[in-house]
C-alpha cells in the first residue's frame, strides 16, 4: 500500500491552514497526510492537532531555512500569509518569497498559494478614487499577495493560485458582527452600497484546498476562486434577523467614512470594500460558488453557517 502523500500546511493553527489540516485528517480516502507547520508547537491549537495524530513541525515564515526543512520529503504545501498579524505588505512579500524558494528547493510537486487580487491592476496609484496607502499600495493586504504570485511563477513551482473570499468568521473574530445603533437596533456596516460580497466559511476554504490537491496536475498553473455565496448587505442582514430572532439592519456607508472608523487597518479595509464594490463583476466573477461546491460538496451557505455559529457571534 502506497504511503500517504504529505502536505505541509503553513498556518496550520489559523483559519485556512487549520481547516485544511482538519479536512485531511477527516478525509476517508486517506490519500494525504498533514504536516502542520507552526511557530508555536506547544500552543493549545498545535497540541490539539498532535493529539489527532498530526505531525506538528516548527517553522517560521521569516526563516527560509526552517521552511525548507519543514517542506523536505513532502508531496505538496499549502502556503498562506497573515497580514493582520503585522500589517506589513513588505513582510508578506518576503515571507511569500521564502515559501516559493523553499518549495522549489524541496522539489514539491504541488503547491497552493492562497492569494488575492493586486488591485493596482484596476486602480493604479495615480487613480484618486481611493487613497494610496503606505506609499505604494491601494489595498495593502490584497496587493502584496497578488504581487507575490510572481515569486511562485519565477521559481518554477507547480502552483495552484487560490483566490479566497470574505470570511463569515469575521463576524465572530474581527469585530464585524451586528452592533447596536443609537436606537438599540442591531446593524452590520459595510461600504458596499447594494453590491454583492462573496463570502465563505473559513473552514470551507480548507476543504476546497483539499479538493484542489486531489485534482493534482489538472489544476497546476490555474487560478481558482472560491466562495459560498454572493450576498448583498441587505441579504446578509435578513439572514442575521432570521438566525438571531431579532431585527438586524444593513447600514451602507461611504468608503471614506469606513476608512475614518479608526480601528487598525480601517483604511485598508475601506479601500478593499470599495474595490469589491466598484469592481463587483471582476471580483464576484472570479469566485463562482459552483467551483467551490465542486471542490467541496459540503460547502455551506450563509444561512447554514449562521445556524451553526450564531451563538458565537458577539452582539455589541
């Protein structure tokens, strides 16, 4: 019996990587084995993975040598960065190059790079519709990932480029859930007008990634976008109202108002939502839910996700 193909999973204790590790462990085909990469091998999340029989390995995206050692002997790797940990697009670029180079040196046969659009292709720095941030970006946490695509191409790494969507989990962990207004009514707030926002359960991204690895050579060199549904703010508010049993409204604000909210990254997210609003056909068109459902037949709708997670959403 052939040995399972090892997938080295970067960010194995995070949303996307963690979802992939669990998807591999739960997969009855046994085609793959997960190698969980993390800086903190003794953390509670890493320990929980080890208790499920996952090989947990220390690796640091800022240490190219540690990545090469962690990738050694693996069939493939899932590569992802976390902008919100450090707010530095330059750090994301450096980390992505470390992963691409390590994947090349380790001779990996299939890499998934979790990426996003470089919005400067549509909104150049000279375009005044939205402010330029950090001197050379419009949406730093998107642009750096999109720019880093070239590292994997230049290294000649057999890569599938995975375009992710807005995590519905942001309503739990990122402070985007319903908040009480002056009249006590709950509302979600986005600068999206009446445009649709592609969203997905973070857990489903990991399951989609497993589906990509199962397709092997058929998807190498391709860009695949995943989402669970494309919903307007009003559609999300109605789903919240149904799930919570109390009224939730959608409050549309201009992007410049959202950028002024003052929380860390508000300007970046304001630009991001403006890009998704102004280029809805491009952004939604790259993420048809049928692609995600083909990769992951268990794909959740927003209503299904809310039914399972409504008790975890803080109402402020």
